[in-house]
């Protein structure tokens, strides 16, 4: 598939990718069914691009979930059903990932934000709350900056980093990207025997695991029934391209940081003195840079409520779901 896409460009590549990805996922699913109680639809956002939209149902204020870089809306498969009492919950897979399409000719700093607005229009959502993880903070800020009247509030789950808030006084994206800690051991042969085994691997290494549907979006099933290598996703090139500086916020926001960041069960239980020393050094450096970013958010967005969760993982809605739910409910109760 990659070779074919390299020979194509523009709308042709986007159309081929959409057809191949949807067909591939259908063949690989076999008899397995996603247990998460959502309905799947596709919304057109460009000449050849359709985005996967998951609808978990529920009643009340609309809440739209946006995944971090490399993930799809299925990363919320376990978290979203906990939100449906009192909320109507949706999730969007951005272009270039999972079953969503991609068109290399459609780019630009606000492209992902424009996609989000198109989906909101298609779903006929009036002033929803947007909840984004990690790099989703960028497209949320794009919408809130240009169209603050379209949303009731924003929830940043480890998402308020320089791509979302930058007033010129805080750290840069490169400062975060240049930090390096000990790398988790990759999954071994036994861990790739099945998706169940792969989920157990993440539980052992991270202390939490990902929904199986999300892992099936990231990896294929090999002909021998084993889990294959991670897929290449064309959307990566758009995540931090053509960045803009956002230094103000015109809508209420809940901003959750993991500080200090948890590094997973593998690090916490590791007895190798070299690994532990490297983990300590990384934690200290990351905490210092994160604290600078926290100050930027507090100074740039006085209408934001900033929460720090000590020891939470970057995937804070998986590692600390009860804390996130508590803070989210409190925030939503305070919205008009």
C-alpha cells in the first residue's frame, strides 16, 4: 500500500487511501466486534476526504472527543461510555489516521481545525464542549481562536503545550521534543501473539492499557494470525506543520497537566541503577519545562482552570480516569 501511495499524489492518493484502509480494516476484523457502544459514520470534509465519527449516544450537552497524535477516536472506547450519563458524546478521527481519509493536497495551519468545524456543522451541534488529548490542543485552539462563538468550553487533557498556548515567554515545542527518557521495552514475540496479549503487555509496561479497537487501528493482523507492525499514517506530517502562536483564550477551559509525569509501571519497578538514574534525570527536566508551560497557560488564559495531577501518565484519561471524570464534571457544572 505504501508503495502505491508514493506513486500517487493529491486527490488520487486520498481516494485510494480511504478505500484501502476501510477495506483492510473490514477484512482484518474477522469475527471480532468492537464492544464499545458507539455508532460509526463518515463525514465528508474535503474533495476526497471523509472522517470517521463515533457516536456513543447519551443525552444532554454535546461533548466531542479529539484524540492525540497517532491515535484514533477508538482510543476513547473505554472512557467515552463513562461520560454518556448527562452528555451526548462523539469522537472524531482526524484525517490521515485510522479509517479517516487523507489528501496530500489539502494542508495548511488551520486545516485540522476547519475539518472539526465541518464535522460540527454536519452533526448540527450547537456550542459543544471540545475535549482534546495531547496534540489535539492545536485544532481546539484553532477553532476557539477563530470561532469562539461555536464552542461552550474546552477541555485540555495533557494538551495545553506550546502548539496550543505560546505567548513567547514559555518553552518551545522543540524543548519538549528534545527531552529523552528511558525507552520502554518493545513488545516481544509472545506479546504479539494476539491483541489480548498486546493489551496485557501495555498493562504490564504502562500500568494501563489501550482499547483493543484502538490497537487494531494501529496494527494489522498478519496472515498467521499474529499482530503485525505498526502502520504508517500519512497524517503525521500535518500534526505540527505550519504552526501558529495562540496566546489568548476567549472561552472557559479546563486544563489538566500530568505533573510530575508518570513514566509507567516498567520504570517504577525497574531495579537497574542506570535506568533509574536516567528516569530521575528525565523526570526532573520534564517537570521543569512543564511547570514553565503551566505558568504560560495561567498567565495567558485567566478564564482557564488549571489542574495538576501528580504521577499521571500522558494518557491521563486512561491512567487517571476517575480524576479526569471528577474535574470534568465540576467544570461542566459551572458552564452556563
